[in-house]
C-alpha cells in the first residue's frame, strides 16, 4: 500500500510539473506571413500589383440564383466571357437531385463524377464541343461541407481551352516568370516563410 501510494504521489508531482511547463509556454497567435499582416491596409505595403489573366464580375440579380461570377479574359481576347459560375438560391440536396435529373434529361447521362472521394462535394461534369470545335465543360455541384468551395448548389459553364489560352498569353508577358525568380531568390528567410 505504501509503495502504491508513493508511486501515485510521484506520478502526481511529475504530472503537475509537466502541466506547469506546458502552461507556461505561451503560444503567439499568428497574424503575419510573407511580410503581410492581417487587418492592415494594403496601401501600407510597397508591392507591385499585376492583373490576373481573368477578371470577374459579381452578379446578384438573376432569378433562381443567389449570385454568380462571370469571368472574362484580359489578354488574348480581352472582355470575352470564358466562364460562368452561378450559385442556385436553393441550397438543398433534394434540389440538387432534381437538378441532376433534369441535367441528365437535357444533356445526357454521360456525365463524369467530378466530386471528392469523401462525398463532401458532389459534382458531375459534362464535356461537349460546340459548332466551332471548342471544348465546353458544364459542372453541376452540391456542397454543404467544404468551406473552400461555394456552399450549396452551383453550376459552372466554361471554355477550358480559352481559359488556358488566356493564362498562356498572360504568362508570356513575363510577369509570372519575373516574380517566380524573385520569390526563389528570397526563400531563405524563415521569418518570411512561417506565420508570425
């Protein structure tokens, strides 16, 4: 009994020391990374701003939809719409199932499953060619779990080759290559690489 009590007392002292040691180490909440700090004005940084190969317009006045993003090119064919992404007003899975049936009736049931393997994001993708031979993709997606994706039901209609052409045109200008070489040269400072 004395031996057990002594062992128990020793364990309690050791546990107390470990708890005190871990409690005394204060964790700093990270607010900065890469030289930028959250909740500070962007104007306070000396950065070079570049446009992207696409611009997006937010639209909110489409019947049956909550909102949408219309993406258009800035380089090869400036102003031409290359992607339409619309979020349905009805977020329910039941509505998604109804939509999927109607999409299959209208576009055929040869869609390819394009969601994640866990079923958090369910997406079906149709691929077509228009009368000019351009590839067209149509994706119907349901998501209520993945916060990195749009929550609810969305549809994306895209011209993937035109998207790629816009990116290629933009990259030819040289902005990306210049920036990549600068980034590679400066990736030696751990203060910059880790959240602070």
